[in-house]
């Protein structure tokens, strides 16, 4: 009988380990490296809760921006409502480099499942003060709504932005 309880305790302990959420250190380890590339399988293997940790990392201003940028890129493989809300908010309200990466992640992760939401975000970003973000948004708009793109070309004040948006 002692052995039965001992074996049950071992099985219970190992089953808890198998379904445990990933540790923040595990997620950070996936984001580190000199020649980093997004490995979707590695992030998905970390299990449920990885997207929440990536959101936490991307929103943490005390971390290096490179880790935050990579976390945004990795969020594109977790197409949940929470992720979409975070990416949209980040694209709207963050500094230009972070906003651009959030928009790129939003396009990659949600263009097929929520195209109207991505289009609305791109439409708002057409008026952003950063020219590179306007270019990125205009290129997306060009692919989904030619009329709106032509309107952007008529209202954009910088000639070089109009030229880059058409490439």
C-alpha cells in the first residue's frame, strides 16, 4: 500500500510539471541570441501562457528594446483577442520603432483572420507623425483598398513618403 501512494504521488508530481505554464526565463531564453530568428515551433512548445509572458516582456520598459521587439514578432504566432488588443494599443501609442513592429506583427498574425481590424489600424497609422510607420501602413492599405491608398497619396505632404509607399 505504501508503494501505491508513493507511485501516485510521483505520477501527480510529473503530471503537474507536464501542464505547467512556461517560466519567464524560458521565454526570454527563446528571445536571446545574436543571430535570432523566429522559431514558431519552439514558442508553441512552451505551452499555454506563452503569449501572456510575451505581452509582459514586450510591455516591460526596463528590458532592452531588442528583446521587446522580438517579443512583438513572436506574438504574431499567437492570434488571440488579448494579443490583438495589445498589438493594436502598442501600434497606436508607442514610440515609432515599437509601434512599427507592433503593426508588422499585427499584419502577420491577423491579416487573414481579422482583416478589417488590421485595415482600421493601418488607416489610423496613415496619420502617424513617423514617416516610416505611415509608409508601412500605406503599403498594407494599397493591398486591400486602392481607393483609400489613392486618397492617402493625394493628402500625404512628403513626396518621398508617397514614392516609398508605392514601391
